[in-house]
C-alpha cells in the first residue's frame, strides 16, 4: 500500500513537471503572438470557402498553423542561444531553456514539426506537399541574421505562407487571392520586424549579425518600414479586385492604414520605449480587425 502511494505521488510530480515545462515553453516561444498570423489564416479560409469552412477543415488548419509556428519558434530559441545570452533583452530565454532542458525543447520542436506535417496530410495531397516547403522557410529564417539584412523578409515569408496554406487546405489548389494576401502579410511582418529590430542595433553590431536597422540606422530603417507598410495597404486594397469583397472590407483596410500610421507615430529613432505597444497591441488590432471586417463582408454579400 505504501508503494502504491509513493508511485502515485511520483506520477503526479512527473505530470506537474511536464506541465510546468510545457507552460514555460509556451512563454518562451511567445505563444500569445500566434494572434498575429492566425486571423489572416482564418480570413483566408473564409475567402476560400466564400462562407464558413467545414468545422473539420477549420480545426485542422488552426492546429497546423499553431504547430508550425511553435516548432519554428522553439527551433529559433535553440539555435540562437549564443546570441540571446549576450542580449539584455533576450537573456531570459537562456534561463528559460535551462529550466526546461534543451533535450525537452528539441523534443517539443520535433513533435510540433511532425504534428504540422500530419495535420497538413489530413487536409489534402497538395497541403501535404506544401508542408515541407513551409518548414524549410520556417527553419531557414533562424539562420538568416547570420548572413543577410533580408532576414526580416524571410520572417515575413514564413508568416505569409500561412494564408496561402490555409487556402490550399480548403480548396486543394493555389489561388490568386491567397497570394495577394500572403504577400501583404509578408510586407506587414517585415515592416514591424524592422521596427522591433531597432532595439538590437548595438547587439547586432557586437555579435556581427545582420539587419536593416544595423545597416541603415534606426531613422532610415523606420522609413523603410513605413514604405513596406504602405505597400501592404496597397495590396490589401488590391485584394478587392480579385475577390467579391466590398464595403466592409474596404472600411477595414482603411482602419488598418490608420492603425499603421498610429504604430509609426509611437516609435522614434531616439525613443524606442513604446516598441512593445506598437509591436503587439496595434498589430493584434490590425489582424483581428481586418479579419472581422472581411468575414462580415463575405456574409453580407452571400
């Protein structure tokens, strides 16, 4: 009887330990930031179905996107450890890794990658074929700051593939609207990543890393970011030409334009104290708001 109680206690302790590790990993990979890309994925699904996608497709695609982002972020934390520990802003990531254990984090990354491929295969053949390509981009991004200033655009590509993949998951084929939306997401992501990278100019110089802010300085980098966001808005308007979206979506894009102007007003070359507000709060409003207006438009026009 005593042996049974001891075993039960150990089992509970093991369970709590795994739960704590998973909880720490989700914090480490900023799981909450999934909110940036997921609304565009949902928007793409509704556009592809021109209405409500099947519950099965919806759930599988959301799971696939969540797995994809999680494996990419875990992989990034693993291979960037040597850089993160020398950056005051990111040093906490190394401490989190120590509490988790790198083998467990590797297991998590591999498991999420496998989950992404399995989920993609449950949708259709083209989704399964598309999945390894997406993983190459997701994993490849983590190496780009070592040799190119274009790393921001590779990150944008990683997020931009999500709405394209969602369209494929619904229809089993590629579609022009998903590419327009995907490129818009690419430009949006590259733009806000440039803003975020302005915080790390000195660190990038010290570590020999590449970025647009390091190459051109914060002032020019912020101007480049604004141009990218302007092009993003232009593409969002262009989406009207290849879909049946109309008034509500148009209003949503106007709202996105206003929020982007506000985002850029928050950040100055000599004052980056409000970067987190610009990065998280405003961008979350952009993605969720545009998704909502597009879905309203779809149902009004059906």
